[in-house]
C-alpha cells in the first residue's frame, strides 16, 4: 500500500494552495488525516462549494493521476468496476469454432477482453492515484455495497482471473450533495468533511487568486453580491466556480464597478434559471455592494 504523501497540515495547506485551492484549517486537517490514516474522505455539502475541486487539487498537489467515477441513478458494477467486451469475445469464439473449447474459453476470459472501469483502474494503477467517486448520493443503495467491498481492502475479485489487489492504495474522495442519506456502513469507513460556501474574505481570496487581474475592490463587491444571492430562495445558488466566471466576465467587459446595468446584463453567468434571475432582480439591493468585505448585500424581505 502507498505511504502518506503529506508531511503535515501546513504541508497540505501549502501544496493545495500551489494547486489553486485555498483550504481552511479544518479542510487541511481532514485531508491530512485521510492521507495519514489511509481512509476514504467523504465530502458532503451543497452543489458548487468545491467538493470536486478539492479532489482535483489533491491530485495536482501530490502529482497523482485523477481517476473519476461519476455516479448517477442506475449505475451498476459493469460501469463502476469492470465488464467483458462481449462483442470481441463473440468474434473470437466465432473465429475459433473449430478449436478446442477449453482453450478458447480461457482466451476470451483473459486480460485482452477485460474492460476496466474507474474502480478497477484505480486499484490496478501502480502510480500515485486520487480516486474521485463523485456524487455518490445519486447512485442506488446497492452501489454502496460494492464500494464497501472494493474500498475495504482495495481489492477486486474477477471470477475468471482471480483476486486483484492494489499494490499502491489510492487516495479516495467521495462527494455527496446530501440528496439522500448514505448508509451508516459507508460513513463509518470514511472520514467526514462538510463543506459550505466560504466566508466572504476567503471567497474574495479565491476569486483574486484565480483572476489576479481583477481589481480587488471589484472582487469584494462581486463576492458581496454573490453572498446576497445565496441568501435568497433560489433553485440553484451561485457556485464558487460561477463567482470566478463572473469575475472573468467583468474583466473581459472592462467593468470598473457593479452597476445595475452590468449586473442585469451579466446575471446569466451566475444564475442559470430564469425564475432565479427574476427573483434576484426584484429582491437584491445593489446599493449595498459598496460596503466593506464581511457585510452582505441586502435583499428585501
């Protein structure tokens, strides 16, 4: 199995920052412990708070390959773990109709015909790996049983080939938007980290890190408006990535301030549903965006 890759909590903070991810002490400590204890890290929180980005940053910070399993309703073992290339197997059987069946069967159930999916690929990878199991709450409950088996010992049994055991255990990050309750068995095997939208000061630092050309005061105004939007009852609150996109948009337009006209014309960058845009334009008080960072732009009752 792999050795720990982070030397300390401070090392986590520094290396994640080098990968473009500003981690709080709580985030850095949990990442350090997941690495040091060799346990999967379950990151839960609303959409858009940077759960997937954390896994990407961990891979970049450690020089690891990122292998991603995107979960969805109906995903099964053949999409998560492995399956056989049935079309190629059938062609091989047809071509070998006059050959000994035992030899043919051994051939068609060999590595040549095995299609490795993300879980098996991560287990077999001899190089440093971050395995991202994204939006695990969207998968069916049965998939959790598969994860318990695979992540428990980092091994997979392929009946035709035998047991495949990892020579280097990957760093594992599972993300969840909490659309359903995950099983106690899965949670028990993971370290848990809850991520929420960052404080205004931290989000301003994130925006200025990603868009350093943007005026710092304009970045602060942008963050206040985004914070106020998140206080409204929207179908989809702006994500951190959308805050960064909005900053790039303002820079491209040469905007110096967040006027009502600028906000109205660029609102589609951060709000992707028309009812959300109408609510924002009706309830957001743009006259509050000039206050110091830490104050929120107001919204009418």
